[in-house]
C-alpha cells in the first residue's frame, strides 16, 4: 500500500508537533531546574533531612532560585546537602545566611529555604561555602508525645466521668453529702451547735474575768494577790541585778584585756628599741 502525500504531510506535522512538545518540556524542566543558567554551589549539614530528595527546589524570599544537587550521609548524625543556585541571586545571599528544610504547602514536597543573612556578615557567599543549617523538628517525636498526652487525657476524662457518675448516684462521702438530705441536715445542726458552744465559752470567759477582778478587790484575797505581785517584782529585780552584774563583769574583763594589750605593746616597743640599739652598736664596731 502506497503512502499518499496527505498521509506524509500528516505524519510530518505529527512529528514536528511531537518534537516541539519534547523541546518545550526540556526547556521548561531545564529552566525550573536551572540547567541553562549560570550557577554556583553551596552546601549545608543537617542531622535529619526529613524526607528531602535530590531535585527538590531551593527557595530564597519565596522564589525558586535553585535545586538540591545531592544528599550524602557524612556520619551517623550528619547529612550533607549540596545546593545548586542561580548566579543572579549570589549577591543577595551572605555568608551568615541559614538554610532550613520546609515544605511546599501543607502536604507538598520538601524543599530548602534560605534565610537572608547580613546581621553579622555583609560578605556575599562564594561557591563551595558552607551555610549554617537549621535542623527541622522531629515530627515523629512530636506525634508520639501528642499521642501520649491524648491517651492520658482520655484516661483522665474517663476517671472524671466515673467520679461524677458515682457522685450523681450518691456513692462515696461527697455523693452522700450532696444527695442525702439527712446528712446535710445533721451537718447543719452540728455547725449550729458548735456556734452555740463558742458563744457560751465566750460568755463564760467574760464572767471569769469579772469574777477575777472582783476577787482582787476583796480584802480577804487582797493579800494573796499582793504577794503574787511582790514575788513577780522580786523576780524582775533579781533578773535586772543579774544583768547589771554581768555587764560589770564584761566591762572589767574588757579593761583587763585592754591593759594587757597595752603592756604587751609597750614591752614589744622596748624590745624593738633595744634590738635597734644593739644593731647600731654592732654596726659601729664593724666600721
């Protein structure tokens, strides 16, 4: 079967369209991955890359400026992430800029975010420089902690529900107190009786004070109370006299110490003068 000229034209158009789509895809992908731009490389060292993959985007000020070129394990606690960045953003990235791992939206791909520097250094970054890495949060640990908190909250809620249920059914001391009117009435009666007892005790105290004052005025007991006052005054006088004697002894001891100190100082001065004279005499004899 011979191919007609119309079929050949259709095939040629189809091939041209296919080649155009391929070249357009290559151009778009290359532009996105910075394959046709002048680039430079930097890197950062993370403890955990948190799902980051080679080829993911690098953003600076919310704009895609490069891609993740490589991810290599350096040690059991360090992962090196190499970045390829467009050369036109080099002047905006300083040596104290920081790199962190973010995400494209809530559930999007992971990407590298470069935070602007310049607070401690105004020198622009060079190719091959290491940028300070900010390690991402360990989401698994946070989820585990939240799970434990939720389990504890559920257990606490269950216990509170059980306690409230028992109280509503009148179980336990608190439940009987709230649900049993007889216990509440008994408690009110007890409180009222306690108030009455306190009032009677106050009245009795006032009466005793009045009786005591009257007894002090009675001539039969006046001597007894006077003797008690005299005995109390004698104790006060004795304590005051003992304090005065102690003060005198302390003053006497202080004077003796001052006198001995002066004597020792005078003795030391005389010995020093004597020693000085002997040294002077010996010096003259030597001359």
